[in-house]
């Protein structure tokens, strides 16, 4: 038994030794690859290192010429004197590789220490390596200029996915909400509703998760605080201090390190109204969403609100424009009540994608399929004198799988938004049907931000290639 135990112990020691050697070898290989990764294209780093080296050599040459080449002569004489002395003591075959090794070691040590210092300064307390962060930033900065228009949770979900493909994102957000925390702050403080803006800022934030969670934190108790989110209070206070929601959003964007920009659709306080098919008018977004009668058209008071300059500039420079997902009459169409936004959308010839909702909304879009959603948008624009189609591409969910969650929505009066692809294609639309919601069990049926963004970018590239 003792011999067997000794053999087992020796095996364990040998295995442990091999695992240590393997791990150390892997660490060395990883460090080598990490150093070599700085030479990868796209980091805009090698050119400036070479430029600095050329600058150093040029400076030394200038000093040598300025002093009639005397320092250069002294340097050459000293160099030959030193080399002659060293080669007389050590053989050239040993001295050369040794000095080369020392030089390379000093270079690696200096670069490693420098990179670690920069890493601590730029990405403290993060596992992401600086070279990886630079590579990702370089890739995102070359991404297309994307303008996403909408409101509600749909827009923030889209933005959360799109920020993995581009850092040039502009979110134009509706400011007609008059319910919940936003509605209360709007009435009591006279500020524009901050709720949808807050969600978009959080979605595009690159700051620490704790700070983003703080911005989204909703008070569950406290006199006067219950139901309010910290971000809504923060934006409302900043709006009062700076004088406008636009400036408050810009300041918040710096705090949250927002990737892109979030822009209110208009800078003035507007109220949404809807005209029902029987001629009755409803005032206020929260009441429109609860309508039990079909909606004919919507408008706002005051009419023709002005657009913000940043919104117009963003649409002008856009390579891709996306509308949705979101509530048709309370999140999407309110942005198209701003005439200047519609005018710029018509001028821009880039791909424009409409993203359909997954389910109909009781009282707002009962019985509407994707085609009817599109026609409702065109009808609304026609009422304002626009006879040209704005959105030329459609993204919708493919086949809906049977699930208890969809059955639950049906029990609440909602139905899957069906896409008649053939009919839409026959009218000249680019149509993509894709799986857009997660198969994981969730309490609500929502778009999956990864799948949604992936489908948007695929459709964008497909249209761009076709054109």
C-alpha cells in the first residue's frame, strides 16, 4: 500500500509541476500577444510612434548642424572607443546578442510600465485591457452616423444594442409624456418631461454600472418622492439651473459618459392631442394611450413646434435613420409633428428603417398589422402636406412561437403585429423579418437589444449594398 501511495503522490507532483509550467508558458505567450496587439491596424498608434522617432532623430540632427557637427564627431569617436574596448574583452558573437537582448528588454519594460500607467488613468478598476479598449473605440468611431427617433422603452432598448456598432449615435426623443413621474414634474416644476430622455441616457452610458443604476433608481417611499426616479429629479433640477432641457441633457451626458448624443425633439413644452374616428378629441398623451376608440390623427399644442439645431444637424449627417420601436401614436408620430424634422428626413437619402412593435396596443393600434402601421404614418404625414414616403425599409418580427406570455398578452387585448411581406415588397419597401425577441422567459415581451441591433445593421448594409 505504501508503494502505491508513493507512486500516486509522485504522479500528483508531476501533474502539478506540468500544470505550473503550462500556466507560466501561457502567461508568457499571453504577454507577448498583448504586446504585439499594439501593432494591430486601426489603433492610430504606430504612425505617431514612428513620427515621434523621426522627430527625435531630426532634432538631434538639427543640434549637430547648429554646432558645426562637433557633438556628432564626439559621439562617433566615443562610440568607436567604447566598442573597441568592449570587443577586446568579450567576443563579438556574445557581446552583440547580449546588448541586443538588453535593449529589447529595456524597450519592453518601458512600454509595459507606460501602458500600465495609462491603463490606470483611463480605465481604472476595469478588467478591460487598454489595447482592447482602444481597438473597440477605433472600430466604433468608424461606425455609421445613426439617428434613432422615438421614445419609451423601445428606443432605449434599440440604443443599448446600437452602441455596440457605432459611437456616432443621435437619439431624437419625444417630449410629450404627461403621465407618471414625468407628468408630475412637468405640472409642478413647469419643465419638459424627462422620463424618456433619462432612459436613453442610461442606455448610451459608458460609465460605471453603479452610477447608471443610480440614475435609474426609483423611490418606493418617502413623502413626495414615491414613484419618482433619481434621474428624473436630477434632469428636472438641471433644467431649472441651466434654463433648458437641452443643456441639462448635455451636462448629464458628460456625467454618464454617454456614447453619442440624446436630443429632445423640440425645446418647448407641447401637449399632444388625438382626434378619434368619431370626431372626438382627446388631450394628453396618457389619455390617448388609454383610448378605446380608433385614432384618426394626432397633433400638438402649440402647432408646428421648432426643432433643436442639434437634431437638424444630426439628421443632415445621418447615414442611417431609424424610427421605432415604440407606441405608434404616443412615442413615434409625436416626433413627426415637428415640421423641420420632417423636412430634413425628406432631404436625406440614406436608408430609413421603420421597426415594428411586437404586439398591438389595446386602444391605440387594435387590429393593425405592419402594413397598416406604415399607412398610419403616411396618413399622418399626408395630413401635414407631405405626399412622399419617408421610410423605405421595414424590420419586423418573423413567426411568433406559441408561448404562455403571448397568450397572456392576448388575454389583455393585444395581438402579435403580423407582417404581410409580399404586399410591402410589392409597394417597393425593403423588408426584413427576423427573430427580434429573446427566447428566454421574461415577465414582459420586449425586443432583445442584441438581436434588434444586429438585424438593423444587417438591413442597413443590405440596403447600402443594393443601392
